[in-house]
């Protein structure tokens, strides 16, 4: 169907969905290629399309086997001219569905009758002549099907370029088969269409022909899996199949078409023109061509597998180069095999300086992590550090590379946390400023309370100086409030300028005991019992005894506050050494209570 009207094409396709396979063409150059591929067919010609009126005469001259059904505006000049030109039919654009279907059915019947007449003529024309009598003592002529294959190269090494490989295959096949024309149809990827990939002296129209996966010719090769030979067409009993095979041979200008199969699917097909001697292909020749096709199938399958592997490798390399984290991969000998651009940027090292070299060239910290990963049987936890070279804050996660439990190496995924760390520091500054603002407000409130009391008594002093009780209260309250002010100022000073810690070996049993007494005297324990578990073999720890005692006292006070109101309040304090093998690396102190806990 040739039209530029998409709505008309949609309507006519719906009319013919059951009757025929419709190919919609909008370009004149494409129309010629489709007719070459289709052979005898029905052409629905929209007279409103570009150059449609001039096209009728050209089609009748070049494609006499094509039945033209012209579609035009009722009573228009183009439609009247088409009716008088001798085409099969001319109808208006708004043709009724049933009338249109009946018209196309009659056209198919007409094509079928024409094809039967051609077949009868072919059978009478190409009937094999009787064989001359053979002398009894004359040995039958033998033909060695293997001889031409000696000139066909068994191995092709251009797997890196499929198009160049197929061009070499075509040249080798043409030389081995001694034919005037050779072409190979295939598809490189599963989603591609079958088209001419390489050819020798092929028709120009053949380069425009394409076949989809569900095309009748492809389905025929899948079903029958044998070659098509023009000389054998009269022997085909099914007329539709005979027509399909003839169309394919005509479209390629071929005498023989041999399918290429591999892994249970059609890779493509080879087609061959006339023999250079002008003789027909006999049975031995067809056997030779089949063997050639088997070799070509093997070569093509290997090429496609190589193409697929190359594509997967390219995709993997592109992915590794494009992903945001840095990727550093080593083999099992800790030799760097992959160093992506992000890793170059993060670590400040060029890939050319570290590839195929020991991992130590990328930095000692990273080298240690990857070597530990290679030696470990389980995945190591992520690590963070500041790179000594770039001063970037890094988070690094490593994994072993295994192929079905066979170690291949290790990989490190590097995240640059510098921006996040800078943002966190800025947020800390904001939080710190807010904290100091809240602290100043709280301190001003705490300072104002004793000052108000002192001011009040100072204002009343001239009037009530002679009152002994007033002087007594004045002395007691003013001194108390001044002491309160002094404590507030001391706390602020200690917070702003904490005392220097005196680090020395500390017996934690003594610090814990002092902390419990300090908590009882300072905060009041309300009689809450405290259970302690302090082994005698606790090793001394390096620390400031006063600071540790203060910290433990606050923790005990917090536990007391949490258990306030509990009918059976319980606080336990335990300490135990941290052992690594036969040595002790520290002490862990645990304070537990059965209180209500702290709200999140």
C-alpha cells in the first residue's frame, strides 16, 4: 500500500487484517525495494500520493505481475485516468469494507491463476531431457563435493569487526563455489532485522530489502531448514510456498538460497547467483553449497558470540567508568587491574601510574584494606579515613571477587565524603551557635534570680537596718545567693576552659566507689540500692581519676532519676576487662537500671 495518509492506511489495514499481510510504504524509493521483495502482489495505490498518477505507467512497464488497485476521490480526474489505464481496479477512497475485501480476494484469485499458468509453462520448458544411453563399460561420472571446499578458508580471525569478517566470508564463498553472485543476510543482534550484510555483485534493490523475525521467509527457514533452488521450484507441491520461494529468489537475483542455522535459530542465509560456467546446479553442487553454509554458520555464530561478549565488556567498562564511586580492583596477587576515573579524582593518582602495579602504589591505607580483604574469608566492615594525599574524607567498602568460589581478586568502592563532612561541620557550627545562645539565655536567667534577691534586700536595708531579724536574714540570704552566683560562674568557666586532664594509671574500683558516694551526697539517692560487680583482677586504665569519678557519678545520678517512682528500683554497676587472646586491652564499665528510659 502506497500512501502518505496515515488514517487511510490504518483503515485499510483493519479491513485486510485477516485476508492479507499489508506493508505500508510512504516513499517511492522504498516502494521499488518492497515490490522487488514481494514479487507478484496487489498494490493499493493512493492517487493523492506524490507522483502517484505518473507512477501507474512505470509500474505497468516494470512490474507486469503486480495488480494495481487505485484509490481516489470520486469523479476526480486522476481516478478517471486510472480507470482508463488498464489497471486491475479503480475505487473511491471511501469504499465499503465488504466491497473492498471482495475486491482484494478476487485480486488474489487472479494472481493465483497467473502463477499456476507460469508454473505450467515452467514445467514444460524445463522438463529434463532423456538421458543418453550409457555404455555398460563406462564408469559413472563421479563428482567430489569436497574439492571446492579446499579453497574456502576454514578459520577467520576478524572477529573484532563483524562487517569486515562477513565481507571476507563472501569473497571466500564466491571463490569456493565459483558463482557470479553471493550475498549473506543476517542480523547482528536479537532485536535487529535481517538485511544484506555483505555481498558480491548484488542487485542494488537487494540492499534495501529487510526481513523481520516473523516474516514468512524466515518462518519457512525455521520450519523446513533446507535450501531453496530455482531449478527445484516446479517440484514444490504447495503453491503458496512455491510463490514465497520464487519471490525470495527474484528479490536477490539468486539461483540458490541456503539457510544459516545455529543454536536452534536462524542466523541468516546465503544466496548464490549463476555458476561462472553457466551450467545449472546439480545435486552435488547443492551438497557443496550446504557444506559451505555450515562452515559459514560456524564462523558467523563465533563472530556474533564475540560481538556479544565485546558488547557486554564495553557496557561493563562504561558502567564502571560512569558510576559515581571510585572503583579499584586487583587480582588475587594484589596487582591493580582496574582504576576508574572517579578513583583518579578522589585519590589524586593517574590510572596510568598504578595499573598493572602492586596495590601499594595507590596508598598504604587502601593497600592494607585490600590485602586484608584478599586474605579474609568474610567481608570486612566499611572503613573511613582522611586521605593523606588529597585530604579528602573517604568511606571505603571492600569485597572479594569470586567466580563460583574461585578467588579472582578484590575490589574497593570508594565514596568521597568531603562535601558531606564539610556540610556536617557547618551544621555543627550552627548547632554550636544555637547552643551558646540557649546557654547564654539560661545563664542570664540563673544569674538574674540571685541578683533580684540581693537587690531586694539591699533596697530594704536602709529602712529595716535596726531590725535584728532582718539583718540576720539579709546576711544569710545574701551570702547564699553570692555563693550561688559563684558556683554558676565556676561552672561557666569550667565549661569554657576545662581543666587540663592528668592522665595516669587509675584503679577503676576506687573511682567507681567514689562516684557512688559522690552521687549519694550531691544528688540524693532516695535509698535506691546499687549493686556493684568489681572484680579484683581489673587492670589499671590510663585516665584522669577526677574526670572519671565525675562521669560515673552523673551516670549513677541519671539512673537514679530514671528509676524514680519505681516500686522496686534497681541499679547495677559492673566492670570487666576486655581480653584479646592472652592480653587485656581495656575495661568496660556498665551501668544499668530498670527505669522508664530516655525518650528518643
